């Protein structure tokens, strides 16, 4: 007996925020009217837990738990059930919970569903049902609103595991538990319960397989079965085929062929028909409820049930099915899949060197068509069949590499843990450490990634200098992400000159040499840039960009995009990022797609094309989350925050900033954190809050130990200077201009020269500012970019208006407004409109007009601007600094505002302005609907 871990039962609900919102909405509405919801999810996803949460959360009345009753033949009719529920709800609203409604017999289900449909909103009865979705949901429930449960996200599953174990699980054990559970809470609980405390802490080896038949059956609520032997064979064959499938489905023709070999009798089984195709057969059994047939593909409705069917089958029958699948695949162009099934048909757990060697050799053969996911499965199976420790570690490492390329870091981590073998050669251990470091770089603490990659470089140095150099450059990437400049410089320490070496056997000689040259030049140029030797950085980084123009490897193209960004060549960065994206997609390298989209988003952002940056970042965020790359996702969220900071979406900025900072703080991502903080400050500046913006940006850009990331703070200097001048902090603004002037001279940022002139104009005396603004606009014309040019035109227009030069000011402000509207910078466009109104112009904002309350129309343009800023919480002094007037002027206008509107406090003013803005939004929506109707009908306005 090994003992078991006692699992805590009183744990909080993890995740499920969307589902809980839907439940909460129904519960909150029950005192006024009734409602009904159907919770559907595969076994183990927490349907019962959510029902219990709803029952605990309901405080407005009693909670009834409804079951089928002990007498299966005694059924209430729908009318009787309704009468009972309505009687219970006379005094107070009632919540009725029905767990596992699919287990009721057919007549009872029919009456229950009919009663649910007949409930009226006046009944004050909430009916909450749950059904398992491992089979088709009964037609009687088809009309009910459904809330679906999905597997937990990795972070939520990890939090649940820490709750279950009090955080004592060893890191390698934790990774394997999370990978095996695949986001299923019940399976995670069963896995933890199976382990002894020593196993959980990593003091003893884990049982193999970790998720055995007993654990899977416990999580699935029993052993799935079919109505006949034919049906059971069909279930097992589809489950076995899924073991070597790229997805969750299997080819129906392959399943039919394997069944014929398994059962050569005339009867071909349920739902498959007697002919070679998948045509209907009235005499055949219906397809088991656990399966879905879509076209020529068969799949289980529940991944957990598929695994359970495979694990709980008799060992000899399972081997026979794999043998039949291998026979059906032989000679059909599926050599790797056939070899995998053949290996699973072997008797016993003993090593099988011949089978292992064939599997590994075929997985390594690039000419064999196979996905990264399938190759990972083949390498892992080859490792299981290998007796030699060093070779086994090498094959587990190869499996982990393929899992990473497939975007499955949760699968790669346990494989790397299995690869740990001190008897393995340094080259094998170095390769495993390199992969471990790359995994952490994308989805873990970057400080840990830095150390793993340094160790990999030292282990690989003797046998594979080129790979060691790549590991060292990746370690520099980790230090860069962490904002650790000394570590980055130390990692990029000068290396021996690049030598032409003989390529290793089996490698692509020219391609390997080109990759080595790219790594060398990138390393040299990056170090020169960080040392401030800007004149020495351009040549090697330029070589990286040029060398990659003829390459087609995504890794090399990503280096090209990164080098182009360092040089400020946004066009080359876009080209390299786009080619890297295409190459990664063509190769099926899901792990590299998010990074290619990250570089594309950064390039568009640097070029001032915020809508394009947003598009790339939105796709990058989706792919990063699918690939389990939380660090990459944090960078995409920072880009989304920066893009939203120029739009009228303060909630979107706050949401993306909070999500980016959450990951950045836990994983040490200084660069992503600095970008997110810059986005929050720029949103403040755009909405007329220069004091808040200056406070945020001061932490990023002012000299000192707390200065922000070394690659970000310079980009934020122009925003800080503008905010600091508006906040009356001119001396702080001047402190950062010398460093920014050096950055502008380097030429790595195409907008920097124009921004520098703008900063000087903001700080210059009146007799020099005019010429500096004009010079800044000329430099913008050379660099391009609507947003930055419009910002300079806006500041120039404000300056001209304060100097009582209205005609010139109107021209500059009109140009600024047009530029902001063209690039979608709504919050900045609003500033330009306010300035134009203060000049007596009346630019019509989108959707404005009829929605503004009449009393606000009594205000002068200057009074309206002051009223809006005060409504947002600005003090009189902050308003004065923003508008370039005295505090006494603000006091005077504010008294006039209060008198004109009939309000007595700033709170009443804020309420009235808020009502005006909501009315304006409603009018805009109405105009949009009217325009859409006219477009559809051809009506003329």
C-alpha cells in the first residue's frame, strides 16, 4: 500500500466566470420574473459544483432539489409539476435545481422539459437543469437556453491543483498532473487522490500510466459501454484510432476496415452499413450515443470518455484493435501512424528496441508526411520502448521539441521531465535544457528561462557550437524580456569570430551556415546597441535583415524581423514578420505563429498604423492562448492596450493593461509591463488628465533605479514631455531630452526626430516655439504616420490659439482632426474638436446633434470644455493647465456653467454631462441603424 493524498473538498469555484454571470443574471431576476437554464458539459467539468454554487448564492427564497423519485413508474405530469412549483413560489421566489436530468427515464424527462417550457415569467420560479454532453442532449431539452461548460484554462486548472494540494506538489509532478487532466476538474481530483504524499512531492516515481483505467473511470462516472459487442468494438476502435490522430476524430473508412479485420463475420457493426462506403443501412444498429459521424469522420462527444473507453478495455482486445488498425494502414501512405499502432499491439511493457528504432527513424524522416503532434507521439512511444537511458532521454527530448512546435507546452514539460537522465551525454542534456528554457521563455518566469538557456549553451558548447550560440542568444532574449540589462550584456559577451565549420551529418549545410551567421551577427549588433555604440550596431543588424531575404526558415525570418525593429526599419520588420508567419503556418509550427504576429503588431505600432497593429495583436492573442504561451499573450495584450489608448475605449485599455500586468508581474516581464503602463498613461493624456499621465510616465522615463525597460522608456519620452509640460513639470521634461536626442540621432525610430522637435517646441520660449513646431511638422512629412503628425498639429494649434492667432490655429486643428479621424484616434479627435469649438468653429462629431440636452447647448465652447473636464473629476487647477488659462478664468467660467445649467455641485454637473454623452451615443446608434436601413432598402435620406 502506498497510501493516498487526502483531497480537500471545500474548494472555491475556479474559472467559470461566464457561466456564473449567466446563472447570476437568472438568480437576480427571480424576485421579478421566472427563468430557466440548462447546464451542459462532459463528465467531470463541474456541472454539480455550479448547481451547488447557484443554490448557495440564492438568498431571495427557498431552494428545491428535484429528483426522479424512487418509483420509476410514478410520474408527475407537467401540469402537476407546474402546480407544485407555483404553490411553492407564492410567498417568495423559488429556485429548483435538477442535477443529471439526462438520467431520468424518457417519460419523466418529457414532462420535466414540458413544464420548463410552460413556465411563465410571472411564476417567479427559476428552473436550473444539468445534463451530461458525452451523449446527444435529448430533444426534449432542445428549446431551453443552454450554458456550456468547457475544460478549465491552464491557469485556472493550476489554481485548482494548488487548492487541492496546498501547493506542495513538486514542479515536475504538477506539470504532469495538469497535462494529464486536460482541464477536467474531476480528473484532476482523481489523479491527486491516487498519489501518495511522497509521490506528490516528487520523492518517489509516479505510477505509469498516471491516468490509468480506475482514475479515468472515476472521473467519467463509470465505464462507458455499448448495447452490443459490435457497438463496444466500434467504440474501442474509434478510441484507439484517436490515439494516433492529430485531432479528436478518426477516419470512418479506416474504422470500418479495422472492424472488418477484427470481426471478419458478415455483420459489419452498428451504423456502418454493409457496403464499403458509409451509406445508411436500415438493418444496422444505430451509432452509439457517445459518437458523432460528420461526413467521413467519427469522433467522441467527450475526450474524457474516449480516453476511458481505451483505458478500460481488456488488454488483449485493445492490442487486437491496434493490430487491426495497423494492418488497415499498411501500404496506404500512413507509415508513421501504422508503426505507432503496431507498437501499441505489442505484448507486455518490456523494451522493444527494433520497434523503437523504426518509430524514431520514421519520426525523424522529414520526407514522411506527419504533423508535429504525431511526431511527438511517435518519439514518446519510441522512448517508452527504449532500454538505453541516454537514447531514451534523447527520444523524450525529441518528443518535447515536436510538442512545442505543435503549440503544446503542457505536453512538452512532462516529456522534458522524463528526459532527465544524468547518464545522458552533455549534448542530449543541453538540447533538453534548451527546450526547457524556450518553454519558460514563452510561458513561465523569464528569469528561470535565462538560467536554463545559459546552462544549455554551456552543455552544447563542445559538441554543437552553433546550437550553443543560438541558446546563448535566446538567453539574451530572456534577459531582454526581464529588463535585466547587465545580464543581457553579459550573455552577449564577445565570442570568437565566426568560423566556417563542416555541417553535421544529415543537416542542410548552406541553411545551417546561414542560420549560424544570422545568430552571430544578431548577437554582435544587439550588444553594440545595448552598449550605446550605435554606429557599430547598424552593420551587423543590417546583415541579419539582408541574409534573411533568401531564407524560408521561420526562426531565421523571426530574427530578421527583430533586427529590423531594432534598426527602426518598420517596412523590413513587417516583411520579415509576414514571411515568418507564412513559413510557420506552412510548416504547421503553431508555437512560432504568435511570435510572428507579435513582431508584425510591433512593426505596425511603430509605423503609427494602430488599426493594423490591433488586428495582428488580436489574432496573436488568440493563437498565443491556444498554444499555451502566456508571456507572448501578455505582449499582445500590451499592444492591444496601446492601440486602444488612442481610441475612445477606456474600458478596453484598462482590461488589457490589467491582464498584461497580471502575467508580467508573475513572470518578470519588464518589457510587457512597461508597454502596458505606457498605454495606461497615454490613455490618461488623451482624455485630458496630464497629471495622472505624468505621474505614470515619470516612473518609466526619469533616470534612476526604477526606470522602465531599457527598450521602452525612450519610446515613451514624447508622451512624458507633453504630460509634464501640461502638469507644470518643465524641469523633469528637460532631464530626459538629452538621452532622447541620442536615440533620435541613431535613427532606430522613424518618428523620433519629429517628436524631438515637438518636445523642444513645448519647452521653448514663444519666440522659438513657432519655428520648432513647423520643423517638427516637416520631419513628420518625411517620416509619415498620421497619428504622430496629428498630435504635433494639435499641440501647435493649441499654442496658436493661446497666442490669439485664430486663423492659423483653425487650419492646424482642422488638419489634426482629419489625421486623428483617419487613423481612428477617437479620443484625440475629441480634443481637436473641443479646440475648434473654442475658436467658434462647430465641427460635427459622429452622431452628435439631436442627442445633446438643450441646456448644454446654452454653454459657450469654452464653458462646455470646462464642464466636461470637471465632470471627469479634474480640479480647477488641472483644467487651467490643460486649457492654458489661469485658475481664475476657470473659476469664472465654472460659475457661469453652474448658473446656466441650474446645478449646485460638481456631482450634479457630472450627472448632467453623463446624461448628455449617453444621449449622444444613443443618437449615434439610431443614426447607424437608420443608415443601415437606407442602405438595405435603397431609401433616400
